[in-house]
C-alpha cells in the first residue's frame, strides 16, 4: 500500500510542495512546529532513512540543503534545524524546522495552527527562494 | 579558536570515539538522551551544517549511516533518530539517538548519568559493530 507521502508524490493527495526533482520532493508539514517547517522525502519508498542506499541518502541531504537555504531566506529564525524520527509515516523523511534555540525541535510541543491562506503564502515565498 | 570538537579531533580533549576516517569522526555525547547517543562531526570546522560544501555534507550522512547501523546493532531501541540543532557548539554536528517514540529526541529532557565504566563499555560495543 502506498504511503501518504507516495500519494502526495503521485498527486493523489494535495500538499504545499516547495521543491521537487526526479528523486526527491519537499512540502510543508501540515502540523508545523514553526512557519516554514518542511518535510523532505525521497521518492523511493523506504521506511527507515538509514536503509536507503548510500547514494539516495546523500542526495537526500544535498536536496535538503537547497531547500534549507530557501527556508533560511524565508524565515527570520537563527537557522534551520533537522530532525529525522520517522515513526509517524513508514516512508523516510527529514524535518527541516526553523529554530532559535536548542528546544525548538520538540515534537511534544503544541503545533502551529496556520490557515490555508498563510500556508499558500509561505509556500510561494519559499518557492521564490529555491535556487 | 578551535572548537571543542576540533580539540577532540586533535586528541587535545579525550572523547569516547567510536569511528573515524579522514574527513569525519564519531564519538559518544557526554550528555546522552539514551545509551548510544553519538555525535557525528566533519573535521572541516564549519559552524552551520548547511554551509558545508555539498560533497562534505553528503559524505557526513553516509558516514553517519555506517555509525547508525552499528548503534542499531548495539541498541535495542526501535531505530536511530537524527537531530541537527547546532546551537551549542559552533561546529556542525549530527546527533544520532536511539529512539522508540516521537518524543525521544527532546533536548529539554533530563540527560542520562552514565558512569565511566558504562561509557567505555558502550564505546567498545559500538566499535565492534562498525563495518
């Protein structure tokens, strides 16, 4: 069965996509810890990130770097933090989260409630910064 | 001025090193969230992980994958989570943390107090699993 991320890749489920190439896709997290919180997903459907072939894993982080630089320009946070947990969806993914402090990546914190207009605005801004 | 991580690389400060090659080093976190919590550090002294040259960044995660597979064998946790925060030491580094749940990478949690014998034992076990 397709994961929810594969359904996003196949456009069967909508998402706020900010970048995509042949092997990877980036879209906004629907339960963000901060404005600009983005998921980076390999199109290869593998559950555990460290089970990805090394070349797919390394490409994933080079793609994430490109997206992180765009989020950095969008966000006024100090930097973009990274978390890979992967217990929610059985399809490897990286969280990119704008952070100002050590405790800003904490998934037990209440999530932001963003309205649809804000999500579209954030998406468009990040897309405009992707090089 | 050298970062504390560069001092570890130059053997000016002791650490529980579990893996090393020409470009990267891995050692136990001294304030671990879990047994086996390990830091992966590029020898290139760059503050922000996304400022690393793409080839150094991708190599960092391939090296981390090798170490994560060893920690996976050492640990009975469900998988190895990843966090890159980097606001504590101005030298890019990846946290590899054995996790069983979404909330197990939370740096506001109290850290484990491991005694020197336990740290040596963990180090030796992880080293024995590095391929």
